[in-house]
C-alpha cells in the first residue's frame, strides 16, 4: 500500500471520528447515521489500524 493511500485512509478515519464526536455533542445531527454511531467508530478504528501497518 502506498503512503498516499495510507494518508487518505488515516484522514478518512479522523473525519469519521470528528463527525461522530460532533453528533455526540449534538452540534451536528445526521439522522441516517445516528443509529450507526458505534459501528462507524469501529470502522474508523479498523481503518486506522489497517493504514498504520
């Protein structure tokens, strides 16, 4: 995996985590994603683990 791909995956996981934190603080509300907050955090963590290898 190239370093550009790793950087994109890391950036994607950070953006997902930031959106989930803002949703938890009720600053941003995306009704479709409210149900999947936990699983989106799990996916973001897994993406970060994959990109760090």
